[in-house]
């Protein structure tokens, strides 16, 4: 008997008595992960920090790989096989699909931590979403509570400490793709021409670990040199 078997059984019993919630819980436990990408896009619009925004899906991807390796190393059988229940919202995954840690929770933990680093207000929404997904995985009967708790922690530990080097790598890649004249890897340099005002603006999309730098607008007339009218 596991230390949280009773909690798992209580959640499954709750699902049996709240069949009206079963479909929503099952669907959100899968598709609720998309919300982290939506929040990353919203964070990009709010902060104009492309490396920080891209770190959200990147952190989720890195965390998913590490979570899968840990799952294979531990090899814990799912509770829907070790603790048969009369009512399961979702079909029990095959035998080779292990329980610890929950990959959904790993993705949710990484997404929430990365969104929090991007924008605090959006991070609150992301944190609530991660908790809902984690609870839903237990509610539908495919994970122990410790599976999702460990998954959230693993994902957050990938996204938060790994945020600075991850954003540095993304910023360096964006800088090379954007052809930054300075070669500064802290954030991609993206030059845009504002033809309506006749000025060039260099917008630095920073990694978030240093000051935002914006070059002073330079008019076309002043750039043509002295004595030219």
C-alpha cells in the first residue's frame, strides 16, 4: 500500500459521484497544456521579450524529455492497474507507460515556471492551470498524487534554474539569425524600418537578464552627412 493510496481512492470516488465533471476534467488534463503557449504569446505582446517567450515551449520540451527518462528509470506501475477501481474516467494506459512522474504534470510545471519568469500576472494564471491539470490527472484515475506532485516539481526545476542559460542560448540564436551587428548574445537584435516617420529603430528583444537597450532614432536627413541637402 502506498502512502497516498487513500487519496487516490477518494479522488476516484469523487469522479464516480461527479460524472457531470468527468468530460471536462479529462479534456482539460490534455488540452489545458495549450494554454501555456497562449500565455507565452500574450507575454510576448506584453514584454516584447522574444527569448523569454520562446523559453516557455522550449522549457516544456526539455522537461518532457527529462521526465520521460526518469519515468523509464523508475518504472512505477500506474494506480489504475495496481489499485483496480470500479469507475475510471480515462482508459488505463498500456503496461509500458509508467506513472512516475506524470509527464502532463512535468509539462505543466515547466510551462507555469517559464510563464511566471516571463510575466508575473500571466504566471498566476499559469500556476492555477498547472494545479488544475495535476489534480485532473489523479481525478481521471491515471496517476497517484505523488506522481503529479513530483511532475510539477521536476518541470519547475527545469524551467526556473534553466531559464537564464536557456534564454541566453535562444537570444544568441536569434542574434545570429537576425544578423546582429554587435553579435551580442544576450538577445536577438531585430532592426525594423518605420517608413512613416523616416527613422530606423533597433529593437532589442532581450533575454531578460540585463537592461533593455534601444538605439536612439536617427533620421534619414541627418544620416546623409554634412553639406548634403
